[in-house]
C-alpha cells in the first residue's frame, strides 16, 4: 500500500519501483480514491500500448481540476487513454452524478486486468453497488467500430498524458478521435506533461486545427502541482462550437 506521493513515473526511474506498481490511495477533493497499479520494468511500463498501468501526475492534475471546477451532473463523460482509470473513477464518484461515465483505452488487457477493477472497487466503496452508468470500453484511437460502439457525442471528454513521445504515431488519430466524440458545445479537458518539446508542439499543432485551445490558468491547478511547469491543463472546444456549457 502506497500513500499519496507526487513521484513522476515516466522519468523518475529509480523511484518508480514501489510507487507505481501497488495500490495508491489518492485524495482528490473530498474523495479518497483507491487505485491499483501494476507498473513493470519492461520498457513500456507493463502494458502493450505503453505506460497504462500506473497513475501519472497529469491524471492527478486533471482529476483534481474536474473535481474542483467541472460540473458533470447529468452529462455523458468519456475518458480516452484511461490507463488505471483514476480520472474516470473521480468522474464517476463526483456529485452531482454524471449521467454516464465511459472509461476507454486501446489496450483491452489493461481495461480488463486493472481499469475495470479500479472502477468497480471505488464505486462499490462509495455507493455500495456498481452502477450500470459507469462503463469500461475499448477504444483504440481511430478505430471506427470502437468509436461507434461508444455512441458519441459526449458532453465532456477527458484525456490525461496521452501526448507523450511514444504515442507520436497516433497523434493524428487521437486528435480526430477526440473531435469525433464531441458535439458543438462539448467541453474537452486535456492534461499533459511536457517531456520532449518539439513532439508536444506537433501534437498541439494538430489539435489547434480542430479545436480552440485555452490553457487553464496555473492558479486554478492543484496547489501541489502548479509549480511543476511541465504539467499543463487545457480546455478545448471544437472549432464548430458556438454555445457555452455549465
Ligand atoms: C501515459 S498513459 C496515461 C494513463 C492515464 N491517463 C494517466 O494519465 O495516468 C497513456 C494511455 O494511453 C493508452 N494508449 C496509447 N496509445 C493508444 C491508442 N493508440 N489508442 C488508445 N489508447 C492508447 C495507453 O494504453 C495508456 O493507458
């Protein structure tokens, strides 16, 4: 069991072991989330698409922001590249309740081996039952069948730490997938950790073609993370947007 700590798993290799492969008790606002992790030293963090088996700081940043600033009540919420499911867990336990929360990832083994269990455990702890409004579904970015299966559009789309260099070949598919999940007034919240500047710039260039991108002011970020300049959070609206949400 590992108590709360801001160890960064991608870069802090020495400290990674023992911080990213065990249960993590993570306080987000009034909620104490319990997230199982299973990072391993295979060069891809223990998952086939890479680094989905532990909670990254960008996920903590996003979960905290959603908890503090985003109204999910009655809305359809999708998360892309959910990994352990930490952000989706926060969305699922948050009051007022979302109408639906769908945690997605391209890695089916990860979803069945880790994510589903994390959602079930946390929903069970909060409600004493597992709600059928909280779902786990495979979505490999760009896969049309997976996309249709989700039943877009969603009112809120969440993405944490999916613009890292190892996913570079999927940037186009990711941006297109986010766009395809949106209606004109969908709120998209995307957090990232800048690691290789040129690569991230490429991602944001693609993103800017389809979305209006606004960086969330650092004062609105979690107080323990706002000083880490590489961690950033963005609010996106599609370029076809013309109305405002809650
Ligand atoms: C760095 S992890 C972030 C996990 C989680 N969002 C977090 O921040 O803790 C990136 C996630 O994206 C998923 N992923 C990578 N490439 C993908 C693709 N082409 N389609 C769907 N998911 C993908 C991985 O399986 C992994 O769970």
